[in-house]
């Protein structure tokens, strides 16, 4: 019965392949290469043949797992010896590259950054393999210049204090691998030791501070007074960041409000002072001047340019970054001849122009593409790329969506939690889908997604740390009560309501992406006016939501927020009338007093400006603006507008003084 069921299933697959080909011909012709259709039909035929021959016993050494389509019978056999062993010293699974690595001088692997454990281990394995088989001595990687410099320093000196900082600047898993690389590098002859070059933009600010601090002379070296504040601040900031990053990494530290002192803002001040006093810095820094200048001027300017693109969500952000990495690679290659290896995000490793990719980068020339097509054809046939494809992440962009199922037969046959390298040229369907972009696919069934620190990619102003403020304040607002007061004056009132109303206010501010949301809720102080024996009390409340833009992100001690607001405001006029000797129901008296309430409410639109002075945890703020009453300005009684009532506008100029705390 089982055999008959499998046979029926195989026949069904074959029929479905032909029926689908006939019914969806127009769609498939436009969206899928014909070779993909041939592959689907061939798979179904092979499945049918397998079912017919199932009664013939055969020995299989493949490790088969139950992932992928249950209706697909794999024609691929993958043994443990065919897989890449990440945690031993062998080059198992990499033998497929032995015959080709000698033809290339630049090797690149692509990854999805979230799988940091297997990514880091593959990085280490590829470094060791290519060092042994392809003479690779130079390693480029997707970090900023300062981090790469510090890694090289650690590999040469083994400075444990330096490693404790490096450990905070990258994923845990990569930090562990760097320790292993130190041991590996120590075991190599002097002529074969590794050189590391981080070729990305300095997107993280903490390694910059660490490197600049290491370039400073000893404390005993005298300096010009114009340098003192920034130099001492740099020393202090480097130590402060080490302390804070260690605290952030402490599992017992359950909450954090972010760093009180901003690294990006401090670097900005140092940058400007360096420009003003370059000659004095040169005298002070001595032999370290050129490197210090490169970091605080050239690298800093590149960071600032990239941040401007990134913060405004411009396409220039990824074009600029890719071009920067290509130029940095060419610089390093000229200084360090020989073969190179690097592991980058997958989107950086495609060899040809991409109409789109999984990063949503369109008409995109990746780093690998730019290297391959470097002017003069220097590296035209020298780039070999391998990219990681994960069983639960096969996304290479919309253009490659049709090809994801082609990988089922490989993933189905792979041992659990393993890596297997596929030569794309040996599979015609895969070659059509991926052959122009990569030489090999590294299939990965490991599902662990390692820990990822945000420190390295924090923007220079720490804008990823959301602001929150809670404030109490007093508001003064001008109302248009002229018509109401005129009515009271006509009735013989000797006192009139003040048009300047005062309220107590509670407010809070939070972050929503690049914008700030603020809410203010206030209660107007009650004011009484007497007409004969009757007392009229005027009081009310308001609630307004503001949408604000932060103008001075780099300034931690001051905030300027222009914006707009929408709100609801209500005034209530309560009157208490006393009887004049005759209790008449026709006059509304059942007892000796009669209470009446009139309501004037409004929806308002605001143009506003907030300015806050931040003193550590405390905030002293000033808020001003103008609101417009966009509602009916007549009074209501029992929810009905009174046509003969005096019009009152709840709009007008306002200002608020606030005191609060910020987080």
C-alpha cells in the first residue's frame, strides 16, 4: 500500500507539471526561464522512476532530514564528509574548491548578518583554508577603519585590555573568533602572518574614540592650552565608553536609559577644534599625527556624509557606501599586494549589476561587481564569490523568487545543522538563476541566530536612543472673550472675565522614528464673576497632541522642537441663581437655588515651538505657539448650540513654562 501511494503521488506530480505548463504558459514564459520548467518536469519524471524502482533494495549513505517538500524525492546524496566542519581543524567540505582557488586572487563570501554563529565560524574556516590553499594573507571585512586597526593591534600585541574593548564593538561570536585568529596568527611564520583591513565607512563611533585615545602621547607630554579641553575629554570619553559598554553587557543590568555623554557630539567638537588648531595638534601628536588626522578628518567626513544620506532615507546612502568600500579596497590592495579574502553581507557580493536584491537596492553595482570591473581590467577574472543560502532564508530579491524551490532537493538531503557547498555550474537550473552572480552557493541548515550588538552601527549622535520626557508646567493663553464680556457688561456686570487664562499642565514626549510625539493636558483655573445675586464660574481643560521635529540632534543639553498640533479644548460656564422670595417652577426653581451649565468646546490646530534645556536628568522647558479654533464658537446647553449666545474663540497665542525629567 505504501508503494502504491508513493507511485500515485509520483504520477500526480508528473501530471501536475504538465498541466501547470499548459495552463500557465503565458505567466511562466514571462516570469520563469524555460530551463526551470524543464527542471520541474525532469524532477517529476525522476520521482516516478524512483517509485517504480523502489522494490529494488539499495544501500544509501545519505543523511536525510524531513525538511522541504514532503512530496519531493531528492536525487542528491550528501554525506557528512561532503559538509563543511566548522568546529574542527579539517577542511572537510571545502575540497570542492581545491582545483579552482589557484585561478583567483580575490575571494568573497556573502552572509545574512543575523546568523552570526555559523557566519563567524565560516569566516574563520575560510581564512584558514584560503591561507593554506590560495596563499591569502590579507583579510578585508565590513567594519570601519578604526575597528580594523584595533584588530590588527590586538593580533600583533595580544593586549588583553585592547581585546576587552574590541569585544564590545562587534557581535559576540566574531569576538570569540578573533581570539582564535590570534592563536592562529601566532602559529604562523613572520612572512605568512595575516593583515586585516576594515574597508567600510566608520559607521560606529566607539572604535573611533578608542583608536584616537591610543594615538595620544602620555599624560606627561605638554600641550597648548587650546588643545587641553578636547584632549582630556577624549581620554575621559574612551574610559567612559569602556565602562558603559561593559555595563550594557552585564546580564544583571536589566534596564538602561542610554549614555548620558554622547560620543558623536564629543567627536564633532574635537573635529572642529582640530581644524582650527591643526598645526598645534601636529606638534603635540608627533609621529601619530597623520593617522590621527586621517581618522578625525577624512574618515569623520565620510561618516558625516553617509549619516546625512542615511538619516534622510536617500538612495545615495547605499551607492555612496559601496563606492567608498571599493575605493578603500583599491587603496589597501595597493599597499598590501597579494591575495585577498573578505566576508560581507550578501548584497555586497554579487558579481553583476542587480536590477533588485533582498536589500531593496535597485540597479545596484555591489562591491564584488565594482572590484571585478575595476578600470583597466585589473581584476576582471580574479574574483571568486560564494554566498550563503539558509534553509529559512533564500531571499535574493524579487527576480530570484522563482528559483527558491530549486534548492529543495539539496536542503532535503543535507544532514541536520550543516553547511554544504554547491558548484552552481553543475546544476543547469541554478546556473541560470545564480550563475552570473556567484561561483558557489554555501547551503546552511543551521538555524541559530546569534546575539547582535547595536553599538558598532549606532549613529554618531546616538539617535537610536529614544528620548522620553515627563513635565509639569504652567500655561498662559489669550482667549477671545470680548463678546462674552460685552454681554456681561450690558447686563450690569461690574467685573469681567480676564482674557488671559492660566492653566496647570501635565505633558510627556516620546519618539516615533525620526519624529517626536508630545502630549499636553491642562486645566484652566476657575474664575468667578458676580451679576446681582448670581455667581458665574468659568473653568475648563484642554488636551493637545503635537508632532515635532528635532532640530539639534547633536546637542544633548538643548532640544529645539518645531511642529504642529491638534487638540480639543472646553470651557464651562456655570451659574448659580438664588431665589428672590418666590419659588416658581416656571422660573426653573424647585428649591432655593438653580444651577445651570453652558459649554463651549472646540477642536484646535496648532503651530508650535518647544525649547528644552537638559541638565542631566532634569529639563527646564519653554513652549510657545498659536492655536486656531476651527469649531462653532457659540455656547451649548444640553449639547445644543444656542444661536443667541455670544461667540467665544478658544484659539490664541500661548506660552508655557515647564519643569520635568528626561530619560
